[in-house]
């Protein structure tokens, strides 16, 4: 019987797997045959994801990781390689969101967002790329946001941090293409997760946000995390083998 799984035998290292898009992606990648190592500051949530994967017959590891700390990332990558024997795919998904008008936005909050969002993508690439080279190539998927390509009121800091991931990913794709390492950036639009609560609060609450979604999203709804996970599997697998340096906007038609 044919096996239509797309990641059989692949070794995936990822950040931000405690919930939302990360959890859905970790579970789906495992269902497609991957072994998954998850680094997350929320180790209880990451362990819950691991248990879900194991209950479904998969293999996974969770490591408590402060993704803004290079020593933590180095230790996480080492633990992942020890567990899996190498790395074929990196999914750099950890992120935080804060909102606020620019004139009242605290510089420390700005710095924290940059430390987690683009800086963690840089640190993960720095420490995982040697293992991808050892594997003969692979794929990196970086999570940005529609905010990284289209800003909005109250989201200047978040948009800047996610825009930095877009720029980093595009440059990284050119740097790593000779090593057969593909780099693509996922930019989700509105996804139904608690992650978006800061933006919802700035907009005046869930009812106001629902009206905005209805008015600007041609499909008329938010995405489920599982819909983003499908895109992650595509970008991580051989289904996208001739794709690199791409910004994949999954936003229900806003762009």
C-alpha cells in the first residue's frame, strides 16, 4: 500500500510548539512521519504536545528553551541532535506579540519583541545550519506574519519585528541555496488563536475584531491553526522541493 506521508524519516527541530500554530504543526509533521524536537519556554505546554504526538504513535522531544538566550538555543540544538541523530528541517516558529501606539510604546517592550521574534530565528539558523549541511541539505521554515508585509495601527513594533524575519529569510535563502538548504517564510493572516489577543484588545475587543475580519478577509473568517500546519508541512517537505526565497502569505485573500 502506498505511503502518502510527506516527512517519513525526517528530523524536525522547531520552536514554539506549546500551542496554536506550533502545536498543530508539530502534530501534523509527526503524522507525516517526522521525528520532532520542540524548544519552548512553556515546557508544560510543549510536553503536552509531545504526549499528543506519542499517543498517536509518533516520536518527539520537548526541551525548555528561552529562545532569546543563545546558550539555551545551543543546548536545545545539541539535545535535539542527540535525540534524533541529526536535523533535516527547521521550523522557527516562536514569537510574541505586543500592541500599542508608537508614541506610547516602551522601548524595553520593543527590544523584547525583537529578541524573541527575529533574533531567535537568527540564533536557530546559526546553530542548526551546520547539521543541515551534514545531512546534505534540508528546509527551513520561518514564521513571520501578514503584519511583516502589511502594517496596521497599533502594530508598529510587531510589524517591524516580523518584517525583519522576512528580510532575514530572503537573505538566508540566497546564502544557503548552494548547500541545498531551502528557506521560505510563512506569513499567516488572522488565525483563531490566543496569540492575537494583544491586537484584539487594541482593536476594542473580540466583536470589533470579528467585524474587521469580516470586512477585510475575502474568505470572511479566521484560519484554524491546522490550516497553517498544512502549509508548514508543504514547505518542509519534498512537495516544495523547487521553492526557496518565497514569502508564503496565507491570509484568506487580503493580499
